[in-house]
C-alpha cells in the first residue's frame, strides 16, 4: 500500500478508544523520501486540533532545532507512535496523558507499515516513550540518547530529548538540554545521509 493509501485507511481507524474523542488523526507529514524519520510519542491538543504532528510549543522548538542545522520539515518526515491524542477526561477538561501499552500496541498496525513504506535510513526517536517502543523497552534517555542502535525498521536508530522535557528544564536552569537536541538531530541527519550514500535509497 502507498503511504497516501495507508494514511487514508488510518484516518478511519476505530481500533481503540482514542478514536472516540479525537478531532483529527495525526498520521504524519514531511518528506517521505527523506533518509531521516523523527518519531514522537503522540499528539497533544494542538496536534489533535490541526491533524499535524509537533505544532505546539514542543513543535516550535523542534522547528527551531532543525533550522539551527539548516533543515526544515521539507527535509525530514515527522510522525508519532500513536496517531490519536491520549487524554484524561475525568475532570471534564481533557489533560494529556501517556498512551497505554494497549493503545501503543494497537497503533503499531499503522506505525510499522508507515516506516516500512518510507524506508528511512535512520529513525530518531523524540523522547523516551518513542525510544522504548522502537529501540528497546528499558531505554534510558539520559544515558543512551545520541547513541546509535540497530533497528528492524531502518538501517539505524537513535533517540534524543523531547522538547517538552527541555521546556520544563529551561524553567530550572540553562538551556534545559536544547543544545543536546540540536547536536542529536545533526548527528542523526549526518548519519542518515551517510547511510543513504553507502546503501542507496530504499
């Protein structure tokens, strides 16, 4: 199935309870021919509202980090492990929550063929939950970020800090890890390009 065909099928997904309150499925966007795919955990309120990944405060930081190394969204492909917003509605007003293991597992029916269709050289996991899903279950983001790992979905994979974590840390001290995010994206891009030159596309 083509990426567009997969997206069309995903837009009608009713496989888990997240479908009941979503406004939009957030399938992914960017350049499907890129050697680099960025994979986050799941959409938040702004993403649910627009149907686009990483468009809130975290997305603005991600865009800035890409720009700092001379890239933008047309150079990479961006998606999430879960395509619908996970939220707690118990107070009446939705609050973002981590997807459950069942929700993550259910959404792999979209993520895995999405990655198989794009065939990236390298997958950069944005944050620990994505890394635990795609690299290894006991991934430790503070210790293992920036390191290359084998992947069944690409030639290699690595992980970096999530912009939401950096935003919280910036309120405490320094750049909160923003310089690490930029360095990790640069390493991921340079590695992905080198892998494409070595192995060719696809």
